[in-house]
C-alpha cells in the first residue's frame, strides 16, 4: 500500500512524525507537507506565485519527504501531479495539533488537504489531536492512531472517502472507544474579542472558547471527544443541496410559464 502523508502544521511538526510512525507498518510512506505552519488556511491554493518542492531529511529517517512553499491543498496537488511516481492508495493529513470539530471543517487546512485528495478519487483521512499544548507529546497517542488505522485500512475505502478523525489526548488505556458522530454545526467555538493596541486603537482577535463550551447534544463530535472517545465523522464532497435544487428548479419553471 502506498500512503501519502501531509498536514498544515509544517513538515517538521511532531504530529506528522507521529503519523508517519503509526502508518509505516501498513505500507510505503511518502511525506509532502508545507514548509511552515499553514493552519486555518482552508482550501486555498497558490495561483500568483511559483510553488517549489524541496526534498528534505525527515527527522533523520529514511522516509522520502518534500517541503512545499504552499498550502496543504498545494501539497496534495504537487504530490499527485509532480512529485510521486506512483499514485497513493490513501492520503492521510495530520496529526494536527488541536481538534477539528463542527464548523472547523470549513477553516482547517488539515481537512482541506484530505478533501483535495478525495477530489482526485483517493480515499483521504484527516487526523487531529485534542490538545493545543505547544509541547504536546504525540507519542502518547501513537498507539491509538495505529489501532484506528488498523481498522480503517483493513477495509476497502471508496474513492470519495473523506474522514475527519479526532483523537483525545489520552493514553490508550483511558480511551473509551470510537464514536462515529455528526459535526456539531451549531457550536460557535471562535469569537472576536476587542483589544486596544499600544496606540489605543481598538482591534479584534479571535478567541478560542473550546475549554468553556457547553454541549447539549451528547451525540455530537464535541461532546464525545471531551468524554474520552475517538471521534470519526464521514464528510462528503458534493455540497449540492439536492432537495433545494429540485424546489428552486420548480420556481423557475413556473416563472417561465407565466411570462
């Protein structure tokens, strides 16, 4: 099995090293990541400047790795169209420092990289860790990640697969299980807070309220992750609202008949 790893935290983040270690037993691993952190950049691609890929020594391992001066989506495109000789069987993005829950799927570079992979008809998985600690020990969750991939890669994933996985920052013995859950789209995690700059002008900064949030829906990704579960949410590429499409089509049919 050929496995492509990417992320949005940068080529030398501890999360991507942990992911590489967890995935090596399952096949041939290649790594193509941004040359620096590109968090919350969503699905941006580079249009007006050149994109370069440099081969790098990845943590003194023998793994083939490239650093790209672009976004996570750029990395996937470059890997598939330029860098890799063989098409990967699966693409895994992460492990991101900090969870990706609910509305985060629209902002996350980690998830957008997985979505880009699925657009090339390659099963893709985004993995995030539920801690924002700068010195987080990813080795704690490496056995958890391995177990998740052992199950997922033991099944045939369809070409359009996009999975959003969040790992609790717990030892394997403390994890309660795996919960396949919906996104809690009603949760407002980030909010602007007003601050005065040194000149006295009011400016605004996004505040992450994750630690203070209360969840009514006990089956949501937010609740289950906080409760000690690994959360898995299948996403889909086609954003067309089929029911509304049919409804609006009828509106225009009626307008045409009445004119």
